[in-house]
């Protein structure tokens, strides 16, 4: 079973097979730095020993999700995760998530395809520039607040 019913318009995000996947921390760090240097959002599935995680960060681009979009993301993500966790054919013991207006993480999925399906759902909201507002870093008094150094 796929989560296609949660993908209203894949053209605004990734199709599951197109979601970037980083299998090691060096590659992930290089891509995060690239996103920061080019002022683009970071979005990927990352592979760890524990399983697969999904991460998004809009602050490198200087944006965050508008509140209605963040709420919609939370609702869709809840349905997507419940669908996977409730499926006995998908190995997932527990999925935790942090859904913020600029930064989010969902982990851990036992299978790459499960993580990619949920990432595709997330991307339709997170990567849609119509859902963005100017980012508000927690503390703008330090060095460049858009960098995650």
C-alpha cells in the first residue's frame, strides 16, 4: 500500500523515488552546506544504523512555514505515519517526529521505501514556496542566524 491519497499534487514536491537519500554523514553534511551556501532549503532522507530519518530545514533559504501550512503538515504527517505504523507488513517499531515551522525530523523508519513515501508527503507542503513566510530565527543577535553551524 502506498500513501498516494496523501499526495494532492506531487509536482510541488518530490515523487517518492526522487527524494534525496544520504547514506553517510559526510555526504549529508556536504549537501547541508551546499543548501546553506546557495540559500536553498535542505530536504532529505538520511540513513542511520537505527533506520531512515526525514529532515527538512527551511532556514538556509531564510524562510519558514506559515502557520496554516505547518498545521496541515502536522495533520498529513500524522495520517501518513499512522498508516505505516499500523501496517503489519512494514517494519517500524516506533516513529518520533518534530514538526517545526522551519525545521523538522521524522525518524526512524525500518525501510527506505516507507521513509521516501512519507518524505514525498512532507515535501508537497514544505517545498511549496506558497507556504513560506520570512524566517524568524530564535536569536538574530549572533552570527548569521540562517546558518546551522
